[in-house]
């Protein structure tokens, strides 16, 4: 016959519990106090939130390909100083993003590409990765890099080229010129060669196929063959479809 136990089992005896509670009460702690149900704050995520446009502050990487990419990048992240003499010691820092594949999110306006891009950045931060990231639209980048007095565009470009995680939004939307093509090429080429994770979004299909309407511009024509070749080498292309979510909200 199986023994029957009172349910639920007390974890400690009644006497011990009373003593424990008395000790806690001495210190002003109350076991019955409800714990706050908000999750622990994550300082890195809170810091990132401040830099994320309001529209995307709740974004999560719902798209399976974007979620898979986040897992890959988080898996590649390494703690600094882990490969020293004592590999198990000295791993005091947070994991840092180092290298990995990139993403090309493409599809019509309003299908959620930028939303997923910020979702990925938020997820990496929440996963405890040290994410030094920079987000810009291609048009803003060109504007910032235009030669003007008092600014050093070359320095800025070199900094952006080396950022561990870059979101280059709306590539191909700005009017192309030889100069924009050269800037894009230098940026993308560097990041391709150093395998620095980059999220590129574009409103255009990457290349012309039989399904692309004749009047629809494609990314290759906007950014040139050299850029497109690097992008196709480094990126997983993810197509976004569906209606414009901005219209649906109204
Ligand atoms: N998965 C989602 N859940 C909730 N809102 C979304 C989602 N995806 C996009 N949105 C909202 O729809 C609008 C358009 O999305 P956005 O990412 O800016 O589109 P795109 O970059 O493809 O033009 C934004 O206001 C965004 O916050
Ligand atoms: Mg967008």
C-alpha cells in the first residue's frame, strides 16, 4: 500500500517556519507581500529602448527567419577574454556580437520590415548580448555623409562601417548617383569582408525576375552590381508580403 501524504507538503516544519518569519520580520521583510509581476528590468534593453523610434519599441522578431537569425547571432556572440590562458576565468564581460550572417528584408512598404529589424535588435539586447548598434536609413546616411564644413564624413563612414550591428533601412529608396553608389559599396564591402551582421531593408525585389512587373525598379538597378553581389553573398533574403499595415490601423 502506498503511503499517503498531506498535500501540499510543507517544505519546512511549522516551528522552523515561525522562527524564520520572526527573523525576517526583524529585518522588515514580509513573506506574504506580493512580488511585483513586472519582469526584472534589463538595463541594456532599457538603454536601447530610448534609441528606438516609438513605433517600434514593442517590436518582437515574429518572422521565423528573423527569429532564426537572432538565434544564430546570439549563438555566435562571445564573452570577451574567454580565450586567454585560463579559458574558464576572466569571462566577466557580457557576450559581444562579433560576426555572422546578415539579413535582407524586402517587400512593399508597410509590410513590417523595419518592425522586424528593430524586433531583432531588441531581442539580441534582451538575450544579454552586448549590442553596439546603429540604425539609419540609407537616405539619412547619405545626407550625413555629404561634405560640409566642420564635419568629417570620412571618419563617420569608417565608424559606421565598423559598428558591430548595423540597420541600413530603405536601401534603394534614395535617388542614386555615382557618389551614393560608392558610399554604399564601401560600407557593404567592408561589412561583407569582415562578416559584420547587417540588417538591410528595401522596398524593392533584389533582382529582376519574370514575376517582377516591368515598371517596378529592382535593387540591383539602384545600388549597382557590385553592391548587390556583396549583399547576396552575405545576406539571407526574406520576402515580406501583405497589405500596408499603416493603412490597416486606421
Ligand atoms: N508584427 C507587427 N505587429 C504590430 N505592428 C506592426 C507589425 N509589423 C509592423 N507593424 C506596424 O506597421 C507599421 C508599418 O511597419 P514597418 O515595419 O514600418 O513597415 P515597412 O518597414 O515594411 O515599411 C508600423 O507602424 C509598425 O509599427
Ligand atoms: Mg521601413
